[in-house]
C-alpha cells in the first residue's frame, strides 16, 4: 500500500462517518429517483445516437459513478475514454484499468502530445503558482487535456460527461440553458452536432457517494483526504491535476502538503513561493 496520501485517525474517522451518511442517503426516495432519472437519460441518449457513444471517464468520483451506471447498471457496451498524464495523482491509470477489467468494459487511454509536468517545470518562472491552470480557458489545459479528449471522441455521435450542475456556476448555467441532453453546434463537415449527455447533472455530491456505497465502488484514495479542510463538506474534495493552481490561495497548497508531501516537494521545486501559501 502506498504511503501517500498520509491519512491519520481523524481522517479515517471522518471518512467512516461520511460513509454512514452516504449509506443512509442511498435508501432515500430522492436518491432513488435521481438514479432512475439518470438511467432513463442514458437509454434515451443511446437510442437517439444509435449506440454510437463514448463515456468520458477521468477516474474521479462523479465520472466513476456515471461509468458504472452506464456500463454495469444499464449493461450498455459503451467504450470508456480516459485521459491520463504525469500530473495525475499516483495510481490513477491502474485504477481505471482495474475497474474497466472488472466491469468487462472497453477502455481507451489517451495521452497528451506533451508532458504537462515538464511544461510547468520549464515555464514555472513565467507562471503564477496560484494562477489558472485547470479551466478550459487555461492554455495548458487546452493543449494537454480538453483538446486531447475532444479529438479522441469527435467522431462519436454522442458522449457522456460526469458533470453536475451543483459544482460550478458555469455548469449550472449549462444545465439551465441546455438541459441534461443536448446537441452541440454542428462542426464543419457534419450535418448535425454531437449529442452531449450529463446523466448526473441533477445529482448532489451526497448522491455520488451514496451510489458508490450502494454498489461497492472503491473511490480513489484522494477522496479520503477529508480531515483537514473538508471535515464538514467532504464532497468538496475534487480530483483534477494535483497541482493546486487557482486553489492555492484557498488552502490548496496546504492541503497538498498535508496529504501528499512528495507532490508538495515537487510543487516547491517548481514554485519556491508555494511555501508562503502552505
């Protein structure tokens, strides 16, 4: 077992309590209705797409619950596509490969044309340690993530995304204006735009954990890092690149130092000023 993340008794106690809450929520009518709605939406999307679809799966809690619901619960043979690179938390690639094998699902690992870690190391002197690196607007994200996954799925009639409206204003606006199943604007050379389905769009964070508990899904270790900063709101732990970026100003570097000291040392090598945020 890996020595990181570094979890103490308090982390384990908080996680254990949270799992009890999630298990109870899994029995509620509200949760069952959200799961049923998601299943119906998956079936509707696949019917409209003629089965030509792909599931975008980061390995995070939301996309893992979605991938399980589609490939196992509904029994749809939809391939899974997962972008993996050297800014992922350790063990992520083995995690998705292991689950895909367990589910009997087809998995395609796609990789960026550049090393994100090398790019940050080489450009650290030009960057703000607390600057935006994760959003769609960030240059590195465009080159090493969004462009990669879009190219890998651009020929599919439909894609499934594990996005929830609760997570951000942008996602809430998208849910409001486009709904849970919609078509993008047609790209050049296509008669109609790609279908986008977000079956978990109306779920709350507790629903994702409830689904995981109810179906025996083991989530990535990063989600157990809840005793420091996230004791009252464990669902706020999110998996993206491990480098904090904009979250640095809000405790991201301190959280990384607490749970992933090896990664924190790399962050300090690139950005010595990170120490002032931790």
